[in-house]
C-alpha cells in the first residue's frame, strides 16, 4: 500500500481534526477509503495467509457436511432398508422374524469370512455375503455380465453360482465360468460385482467380496453352532407421510417386544456409524491443520500490519500534528486492515465452497462416497469467524502502537525509532480476541478434548517461541564479539532494537513443530507395522475351528510345522446388556471407550490367566471353579466403564443374558498380536453353550512365504469350515490404509508449511525499510555487497538453526506424547527425517532471507541519504 502524498495526508488530517467527533464513523470510513485507493501493496502475504487458512477450514467443513448430508440422503440405500437388526451366531427365531415382517418388507443377509480355494490348491480369504431373493430392498446391485442377480446365484447342475469382486479373479488368475470351492461346496463364478449398494454399512473387510445365495450358504458346511456368522435383517417400511417418525417407532417397537433377541440396531439415520465417526475424526484433524495454518498465518498478519504501520508513520505523524487523536488514527487504519482482511477471507471462502464440488468430480469413480455437493452457509460462516478473529487478534496489537506514534517520528524515526507496547486497552482487546478464537475452536470441534489440547499447545508454543527469541537476543548481546566483521555484524543484527529475530522465530517455529510432530508419528507407526509387530506376531489366525475338529487341526499343524507354536482358545460373540444392573442408556462412559457398548465384542473363557496378560487388581478364579459366573476385564476398559471389583455386568451371548461379577482387572500387551480379549469369563459361565475355537500359529524364528502358504493350503483343504487370516496380508492391508492416511496428512500439513514459508517471507519483507537504511549506512562506510551478503546469511543461519533445534525438540516431545499416550505405540525417533526437516528449515531461512535482501543491497545510497 502506498503512502498518501504529504499534502493530501495533511488535508485529510485537518478534516478529521475539524470534526467535532473525530471518531465519527462516516469520517473514519471516508478517510480509510481514501487511503485504500493506493491498493494492497505489502499485503500479499497477509491476503494469502488468510485465504489459505480460511479455504482449508471452509473446504474441510463443507466436504464433511457434504458427506454427512449425502449419508443422510442415501441412508436407506447404504443400510439396505429403513432399519437393520443384526445378531451373531444364530438366526432370528420364527417369532422374532414374524415381528419384523409385521412392520414391513424384510431381507435377510448373512456375512462371514471364509476361505475360497481354486482348483490349483491356492486359497484366499473372502468376505462372504449370503443374500435372499428380496435383497437389496433399496437400491440395486450391478454385475457384469448384466444378467439378473437371481440367475447369477441360482443352482444349476448341482452347483450354485456366485458374483465376486474382480480382485478374486485377479488373485487366482481366473475368469467368468471358472469354479471356486468355499466350505464343502463348489461355486461357478458367473459374474463380477461392480456395485454393491449397502457396502458402506458393512465396513472394510480383510478380503474381497463374494456374494452367494442364502440357500448356498446353508449347504456349504460353513454354518455350525458358534460360527462367526452375522445375520442382518433389513426392514423397508411402507410409504408414510412421516417416514422419520415411522422409522423411530419401528426401532422402539422391536427393542421393546424382542429384548431377548440381542439385536444390534441401526436405522437409516446412522446407516454407517463407523464411517461417520471416521469422517468426524478426520474432519477434526484437518480442521485443526487448517486452524494451525490460520494461526501461523496470523503471525504473517501481524508482520504485515506492523510493516504497514511503519510505512504509515509519516502520514500518522502529519495527522497528529494537525490535531487528529490517537483513537481516530487507530480506527482509520483498523478499517483499512479489516477491509483487506475481508478480501482475503472472501478468497478463502470461495475456494472452500468449491471443494465439495471438486471432490464429487474427482472421487465419484474412485470411492463410492455419497457426497452431497452444495454451498453450506454454516460451515462458511464458521470459517469466516475463524478468519475474522485471527485477523483481528493479530492486527490489534501492532495497530494499537499507531495510537501513540509521536509527531517527532517525522524527524527522528530514521535514526531513533521508538519501540513501545500499545496501550492497555489494545493489549486487553488482543487477549480477548485470542480467547474468543480459542473458545470457538473448542466449541465447534468434534472432540473437545483434542481441541482443548490444540489450543493449549498452540498458546504454549507461542509463549515458548517468544521466550526462545528473547533468549537468542540476550545470548547474542552477551556473546563475545567475533573478529570477523561479517559475524560481528550478524550478531549485532540478531539482538539490536527492531531485529527480525521474534518475527522469524515465530514464523518458522510453529510450522516446523507441526511438521516434525507429524513426521515422527508417521515413522513410529511404520516402525510398529513393518518391523516390531511381524517379529513377534503370529503367522496366522485360524477362526471357526469346531470343537469336533480341534484335535485333528492341532495334529495337522504339529505334523506340518513341528517347531511352530499353536495357541487355541474358545471364542464367542456377545454384547453388553447391563452394567451394575442398569441399562446402557444410563451409563456415563469415557467417549474414547464408547465403542465397547456398540455392537458385539469377542469373549472367551479360561481356567488360567491368558498369556500376555498381568493381573493388576483382584484375583484370578481357582481351577474347577463352580460358583457364580465371574469375568476378568481389561484394566483400561473396566475403568472407562466405571467398574470396580464385585460389580455386575450383563452380556448377551447367543440370545441369553449372562450376568457375571468382576473378579479382576488385567493389563494386556496388545502389541504381541497374540490371543487376548477385553473380557475373559470363568469356564462355568458357558457350560453347555456351543462355541468355536480361535487359534494362532507362530513360527519362533519366522517362516518363508512358501512354508506359510503350504500350511494355509493344507489346513483349509483338510478343514473346509476353518477361516485363516494371514497376519502378513492383514498388515499389508493396514499398511496401505496407513500409507494413504499418511499421504493425506502430509498433504494437509503442507498447507501449514506453505503458510510458514509465506509468513517467513513476509517477516523478512516487513524489515525491508530498516534493511535499506542499514545497507545504505554500511555502504557509505565502505562495506561491499559480498560482505553484506555474508553478514545477512550468517544472521539468517543463526536464526534458522536455533529455530530448527527448537522445532525438533518440541515436535519430538509432541510426537512422543501422541504415540505413547494416545496411540499406545512405541515412539521411534527418525534421525534421517529429523535431519532433513532441520536442514530444510535452515536452508529455507537462508534462501528466503537472501532473496528478500538482494534488492536491498542494490539500493543507491544517495537517494536515501537525501531523505535523512
């Protein structure tokens, strides 16, 4: 922004002073508008920082809202009906089925994991889905070739058909018309599945989908008492004037009339709760990243406004010399800065509003996510509020200093600039705006604890960076003077009045802390997945081992791999019914552990303490215990549920509620990936109940892929109903998800890094005027361009190195806290990644500093000396 010519400035000031009320809004707006005619020179970083942060927040919020709206709109299709009632192990009884059919059209879907075997003997895990003729009640399944689904699944010549995910054909090298064996049945592959309408509601599986008929599943030998089969009954209601009320009435009626069924209930309002929770968490993270970019950008706002006030000192002094008050001066320039801020915010809102539309165009052929592309005023208003509060919080302080710019600044500013804090009213206003920004971040968050942590951490980091900057300046002032002129000049520049040190440290430090934190979290997760877990983890998990085949299976493993370790335990599925005799709706549970009350959990029973567990409170039951049922809880889950030794919990298993007393709490080492359960019951609790067994096979010294695949083929061929999960394959799947998340996180953190770079450039640009003055004086005294470049490079190297060390230390501590206290994984320090980040920060500081200084070094002394 250019200064007004002095004559015009004086005229404006006289008019302002002549008004009986200098703070009158019309006068202030007229004067601010007149000064804005000069454009926005010097505010490019200001505009870009605000636009970037606001765009990130508005875009993430709008996209999340679009997904939520899309999920609500497509809820019936995603769920496969208006409501779904699910139960493990056993089908609904005839009275329960009749109750559901009295409400509307019903479709039964059974899902389980199974092993599919090709004629070559190769086997792979598939997510088997058995559907009846009514499926899907809502939406349509699409297969290739385009034949009726009933034809693709029907029985011909003694064999049923199947529609499979194309990945099944790829894994086996098969084609349409070939055969696969699942359980004891052979299936003809008659089609590939191109669209499954209710796929999102069933979560992410470990294997590709295979759809068969319900009759085929019954004949496959896979369904036995205790098998891990999930039966879901989707209900589609008749058309109603108030469909929402009818759906809620349906859920209420079924829960009241069939409480013994143990149904896990979902309606079209929460068709895919896990997906919605993940969307909420990811939105929270991305919003925080956007807010971090906005806060980092706030430093750029402060730098730009400070530079603006410096450029306007002569104009402000002229206005005051003819009678304008400090309050009038402040308000005029606040209006100017606010107008420019609104332009930056508007740019960000425009980009953010367009993101849902861009996402629909980019993702519609990649991910089957129902995004409702629209303009969402609430999310845009929230981003507007974030942007406005940030701009004002960082602008009021430097603008407040304009209140007391003395008239003497016209004559002595170049050689004796005054540095002072703004008046208390501006300090209080800055604090109030910062508090309002923090409150908004917490109030609008998905998880307020995370938002509170972010706000506190940001405030602490700001304070720490300010202390670091002060420490650097003090150390530079106390340090011995080097003999080399360039180093002596660099040290003097670090601590002199008006030094760039606070601006550079703040600009670079925040972004660097976030980048180091994310990099080390990523490294820790990768280390956990790729090195530590595979060394200790089992090679296989074998599910659904019938009791009648338990000994034969153990004998087969022993014969094939005598050195392998086999662990086998009984396994059932159950859901909480009551806690301390009270229904779940009355329980106050830590939000982090609410998942335990949703749906079914795996449970087991044992005479001895499971391997990998340690009793931390209470006692284990004796062998041959025959008293009332007892249960052992994972310590963290038990405390989250508010349980104590002796409390009672009711768990619905196989349609029967078992009430057991808490006997002890265990500390579980989950990282071994061995067999362990949150709840372990005393054996007498399930006497006579049908159950399957779960087994792990571990190779103490590891095994080649060939050995593992040979055991997999032999075991699944000899025991058709058994399902095998190869841990290496599961880890590969998890690693792929983590890789995608890590990529998204790195892209998101790049927004903050970009803001940091822009703010750093702005901070250096803000010191342009003083750099010109210094360069002119030094050149007059005989300094060469080379010596000045060396001095400035040394100054930037000192600031960059200290800030890099700070970012490395604080970022490492933050990453350690997140990994060990929240994620519960081992923290790994990545020296290579840390070195790259530190070197990059140092190089960026020097490069940006020298680029910004180059033009200063080319200034001719004569032109500037004449103005002194």
